[in-house]
């Protein structure tokens, strides 16, 4: 008993002594009062330091010479704080000029470095919709091929991801992907997000991230909206092709209420455009968004948000090359201009963040989505029905209910630092009248091909441990997902037995940080993507959750104060590639695939106002089961590059000159049909002052002819005696200029 008491006394004395020799502090955003994670804190006479945790806290051993500390964060003004007489500090950071010299490579912040800069770049670049924000991910391409309101086609790491089959996308913790969707597995439509509200963009390539489960094979993108507005804004835009846009972002609370930790705002957006097509698109989109953040007591924060989207459009769809070459139609003409669609989405979310201690955070979130989708397409024209045409309708009504909980903790064991994340939750999708039908002029249904109700439940738990010691960081994680699939067909009253499946996804990532300029890393992990519930039930559970196995070997370098470089060689093996066959309403297994590649990203700062970046992405995607020469994966990108210049002058002039390049790629399995590559350049120039902003944005500055999306499709025109298989494409935007005026208050 005496020994136990003595040990406890010694422990207390040690803790008191340590606290007396430690400077502790918290770093927050001066405007929003939000904690700043991964701010870099060091003494002014050294380059080594520490980073703040998720609550903005840090601790440093006291310096014997009372040297001031430096606090830096990309996009904020670096602060120098004298520590004499202080053992606890509250540091408020103000937004300032971007300075790449402030970037320091640490075990914790390395991956986030590119992400933070990408968000700053986004403020200087033109954005038509939130889908364009995906382009901040190096190597990610998007393509629109039906009228502007449909979710874009996505390309990343040798994948034609279709509309989201192999990328996990979230906004404020809400899932964007729609599983077992009427138009395609993982359908990820981001048009409900107003782009100016994007606060940060986190992303990762490969299946290495424990918190992101289904569809996260090629990678994930996680976005968060801002918790507060720097200022209220009214913005008007207008341009060619009858394009107009209005935006209002209104701060609802006074500065006094903000100082108490409460922020609230609403935002609304309206967009209309006919596009460059002979048959006007009549594309319109309306968004309404609101968000409230408030403190509950000293240790809890409640975040409430709600949003609603309504959008409809007409479209000309993909057109065959032969019709353009023969002069039957113009490049921006149409074979069937009765295509188009309508979609709406309403979201609600409540999130409670509890700060159990300075090193422990518990987050609980519940969310709900109400969604409607109606799309008319005609891929083959008169191939199947020479009289009425082949138009199809895909339609669904969906409700999503979800809950997720995450506990994060940071603990020190001597020289070891342990960061733990534990999570659990569920997602329940319920669709009504998921439909595929043969129609005429959108109105008359000739035949219902599929019609039924889906219930799909995904329950999950995961654990993620990061262990740091000196220069090493080991990240180990595992995730368990359970799925239940239910489908009831109303056409034949067929209710097959539910299908269930469990999958475990382990991860192991290792980092070695040589110094503040060099870091080596190895990432390994297993991921998966689920199949459509209709296919799963009909196939009696075959190919429910095929796995993906990947590895990255990379290096992060800062060879000079103004240059940051990331190079990674990667490999990904997929147990089952899924190809969506739209007019058949199925997700078709197409065998095992392998992909290898190299990603290179670089950023350079010329001076205080001019920045350059470039991304080069090489990939070799191949089927693992087909013979050589017959093993190409249709439309999978092999060589892409993006980059450009960004500038931000003190007199208010700012903007960007950006390029994106995609190389020619195979459009079929034997490479006999080629999807042509393209290179497009965009320009934006703004003049920004305290109370207003003027700007011009130009897409396709050099007015090149390019095809935004391409497919090798068999079709028949009404006058043709036999079908023809060739490239069908959606033409890319020609030279397109628009002006904007924003007023701040």
C-alpha cells in the first residue's frame, strides 16, 4: 500500500514538473474561432517543431533562452509570440498571402500540404459547379455528356470511373455516391453543393484510408463547407450561350454572437445556360443552403445544416462521328434532342462534436437525404426499335438514413506518440420505383424493362492507429463492412431472398521523415466496391463485394524553399471490374484487372505573387484474364497532365491560367478504336477590392476542337439499313467567356 502511494506521488510530482517546463497553447482562426489543425509551431532559432492537433492544441518544451515561437499555416500570416512569463497561449491567426516557404514536411502534415494549397488555388480558378472542385485532385478528370445537370464522368488512376463506381465522395460527412442507382453504381452528383462554400478538400488516391469504405478503390474526395462567412456576398455572372448565374451568401449573426462561438449563414444560387448546342439545353439549377454552428457549454459544438437542389435540362447526348463527317448534322447538332432530365436532392444533418479533453474528441452525426432522379437517354438511336427509336427512361425516388460516430484520441508514451481513431455507423438506402423503361419523347412508356424497390444497408466499424517515434510513423487500420441487399420487382412480383456479405479491409502505411525537406512513404491496403443490389439479388449473391489490393511507394520533397514535389509509383489489383450497361440496366462484371502507374506533382513559388504547378500521371490499365492485345480497358486514361499559373497581386489583380491534357486511349478491348486525346486551356482574371470584385473567365481560351466524352457504341440511324459501331461523342465547350460582379458587405 505504501509502495503504491509512493509511486502515485512520484507520478504526480513528475507531471507537475513536466507541466512547469512545457508551453501549451491553442491556435484558432481569428475570424471563425475554429481550431486550426496542423498549424506548425517552432522556436524561431530552429526549423524543427510540432503541429497542432484536431482541436488546435500544441505543447513545446520551454526554451532556456526564452526564444519566441513562430506559428505558421499556409494561407495565414505567420506570427511570432514571446513566451516569457507564459505557460498557456491562445493564438488567433489571420488570413494572409500564400507563402510556400512556410511549408514544412512533418509526419502529420505531409499529405495535407498539397490539399491546403489546392484549396487556395481554387479561389483563383474558374468554377462552374462543385463538380469542378474534383479537379483539384491531381490527375482527376471529369467530363459532362448530357446537358449539364447530370453527374459528370470521372477519370482517375487508370480508371474510367463512370459516375463514381470507384471513388468515394462525401460533403460534410454526407455520402454523395448513390449505391444501386438507376443510372449507375456509385452515381456521384455534386451539383447540390454551392462551390463558393467549399472550405477544404481532402483527398487520397488508392484504397489506403480506413474511414472511407465502399467505392474507395481508386481513391476518395472529402469536402467540407465553411463554418462561417468572412463576409456576405452578392454575385452576378453572365456570358455566352445565354448563361447567367446569381449567388447570395448572407451572414446571419453579429460579430458579438460570433465571438461567443456561434455562426450561421444562408446561401442561394441560380444558374441558367443554353450551352453551345443547336438545340438549347435550357439547363437550370437552383440551390439553397443553410448552416449553423454553436457551442453547447464549454466542451460541445453543434453543427446543423440543410440544403436543397432542383435542376432540369434538355440534352443532345452523344452523337456518332459518321453523322458529323457526312454533314448530316453539325458538331453541336443532334440525332435525338428529346434527351434530358430532372433531379432534386434535399439534405439534413446534425453533428455533435464533444471535446472530452484536449486530446480526445468524440463526433456523432445523423443525416437524411431525400432524392429524386429522372433521366431520358438514347445511346443507340434506332438500333433496337427502327420505328419508335431506342429512348430509355431511368428514374428513382430515394431516401437515405445514416449515422456515424468517431472517437479520436492522442496519447504520449514516453517518446512514442499514439493517435487513435475508432468509428462505427450505418447507411440505409431505400428506393421506390427504380425504373428502366423504353419511351417515346419522354412521355409515352412503350415497355417497362425494370421496375422495383431496393433496400440496401451498410453497417460498419473501423479502428485506425498511428504510432510515431522520432522519424517513423506507422499507420495500421482495419475496417469491417456488412451489407444487406433487398430487391422487390413489381413487374413480376418476384421477391428473391435477401443477400448478405461481410468484408474486412486492412491497411498498413509507413512513413519515414528524414528531415523537414524529405519524407519517404509506403502505403498498402485493401478496399472494395459493391455491386448493384438488383444484380446481386438476381445472381444469388455472386460478385457482391469484389476487393481491390493496392500499394504506393513515394517520396515527398522540398528541395528548395520554393519548390514542393511529390512522386509516387503505384499498383492496384481489382478482383472484379464493373462496367455499367445503361440501356440494359445492369452492372456487368468484366473480370480481374491490374493497373500500375506513376504520379508526379510539383508546386513552385516564383515570388510573393506568382505560383506554378504541374501534375503528370502515367498509368497502364490492363485486364488480367484476357490475352495480350485483347486486354485493354476501354476509355481508361493512360497519360494525363494538369497545371498552370496562379497569381495574386497586392493591387487586387489575381487569376489563373490553367491547362489539362488527356492522351489518346483505347475505346475498346483490342485498341482498334481510339478515343482521341485533347488539351484545353482556361483563363480567369479578377480585380478584387475590399467591397467588390470584377472578373472574367474564359473556357477553352484557344478555341480548340475537343471531345469531352467518347464511347465506342453500336447504333443505327433511321436511314441506315444496318448498325455501325464507332465513336460517339459529346463535343467539348468551344471558346466561352463570362463576366462576374461581386459585392461584399
